[in-house]
């Protein structure tokens, strides 16, 4: 029956699903089903973006950022809480009152208000957002930065193809892809890449001698166990040595920036993380993920050190990043993404916070190939359910891949022989690209 349904035309499948929903639940899901099939029918005809993204800066708000208090405000009812809606530079488009600076940048970005998922647990939700796949014990899937390096190659041979700023713990990284596309971890943007200077007693001549000696010790092992994993490790080691010797290593040191610039981004982790991301993109790093955590606001949502402080820091950092990229001529070739693993409940709980809500949340995209000044999809009056153009994590990743010119239809095979796609079964979001 399922196979027959897949082969049926979209109208027949829509009618079947609507009938099933009415029978089982007493409701009609026609709007959602209609958009679901329409989006996928249109997705196959989505043209390549006018400007392909050479780089991606992905700001990940770990902990589930409240859509209602940021990009999808609901001030007309109790669900809106203390957040009001403010007019952006695009007439008729409003975002949350905690983001006044971003409201002045609306013409540069697109908001997807119809993000949705079935995963309401943080760890699993974060993994799905990063990889497009459910987390399982038998395999680790690559994140988007590894895919970009693997398929498109590096633009700077001396620097890593991707960098993770904060949040490297339990990150899927390169997954089953070769070790040479593994991301470089930076725990704290203010400290940069650690352990990059050798001891004073070890000059270049002695270092070269030690490398030759190590090579002799390992020669027998390499000849006996010559396989993909061994060669990948050697490649990774050689790349690490090349990085340590590169003049571009200073890109990781944000203290090289003028104090005015550092202050413009904000003296906090997200601000300095965005500044580091811009510096790395300038040096042609393909993909930079900046994690900014602690959005899990079950309690005291509107206190000074909760969402009020976090949105203020995000507002300043992202606004400065977009303007800085634009002024340096980098925005047209850099895709900027703001994402989170799921949303928060419309209902304020008894502890003055919001709980987990995977059914609806929001994200933001700007830069290369993105048609700015628009909102895609929507939710109901309370922000509880998606009402049109549902977008799943796989679709968001397919959109990122499409912007970068990656082949989302191509089948890749893991070392275990299993077939995979870059964004699983996701499709680019129709209307997102200019």
C-alpha cells in the first residue's frame, strides 16, 4: 500500500492522507499536506542560486531558542508573554522586540517560521539539525561543514575546511567521512586555537629530524596495515603540521582586530565567535559553526540574565556580522544561518518559562543566493503549530547544500557500504533563493 501511495500522483496522495487524518483524528491536515507535496514538487525545479555560497557561517543556538520571543512573535494573545512585535525595515514584517538591531537588517535576511520536527530531546535534536539523520549507535553521520569540505574541497590549503567554535563536545564532526575533513575545534573564540606553538627548545631543524625519525619508526606499520584509515590519519597529521607553519594561523587570533571592532561585535562568546567566523571566512575557511548555548529557558524566561540578555547579545553580534561581511564584500559569497534544535511552548509554565516544543520553531538565512526581506511559512495564532510550508531539518540542510552547489541527489557510500545523501531526503525550500 505504501509503495502504491508513493507512485500515486500528488493529488491522490494528498486525498489519501487527508482522509486518513479525518478518520483517525477527526481533523483535516489539508493545508500542511498540500504545502508538503507542493514544496517538494517545486523543489525539483528550483534553479541554482544567483550567487553560490563559497562559505557558510552557521550560528547554532543550542538549548532551543524560543521562536515566539525572537523571530515569530505573538503579541496579540497570552502566548506572546512579555515579547512585543516590532516593525522591521520591510513594511508589514515584524520580529520580536528583543531584536531591535536585526529589525533594521530585514532586507538582508529571510526568516523561515515553519521549521518543525518530531524530536523534542536536546541531544537528538541537535544531532538531527546538524546531520539530517536520526542519531543511532551504529554510525556517526557527517555535519554540513564536513560535506562542504569533502565535496567542494578547501579554498585555503593551509587552514581547515571547517571550524567549530564552542560546542565541539559530542559534535558529529566528519562522521564516516575521511579524517582530513574533520573540523578544527575552538573551545573559546577569545583564546583562539590552542597549543599551536612548540617548546622553545625545539627549533625547525630538530622538528624536521624528529619527523623523519617518526616516519622510519612507522614505515613497517604503514606497509603492513596500508588502508584508508591509516592514510587518512597521515593526511590529517600532515595538514596539522601545515597549519602550524602557516602565516594564516593568525586568523584564529581575534586580538589582532582593532578594539573598536571587537567591541562592536560584543564582549561575549557569541559576539567574539562571530568576529572569529568573519576572520576565518576572510582566510577562505569554508564552514564555521559558532555555538551559543543556554537557551533552555524552563524558568524565569524574562529575567535580565535569561532571554533578555541572550537576545541582546545575539542581536548585536549578528547585526554587526551581517554589516561587516557586507562592507568587506563577503556577504554575497557567504551564507549566514541562524538555527536551533526546536522551539518553546506557547504556554508560559508555572515557573515563568517555556518548555520543549518541537512542532514549530524558526530559523534565519542571509547572504549568498538568499532572497532577503521575506518570511517563509507560518504558525497559528499561538505559535503552536505550522500552518503552511512546513520545513524539516533535512530541508534546511538541503537548502544550505543547494546554496553551496552541493549535489543533494547524489548517493554517497559509507565505509560500511551503506548509501547516504548529504541532506537525507530533504529538499531546498522553494522561494528562498533569488
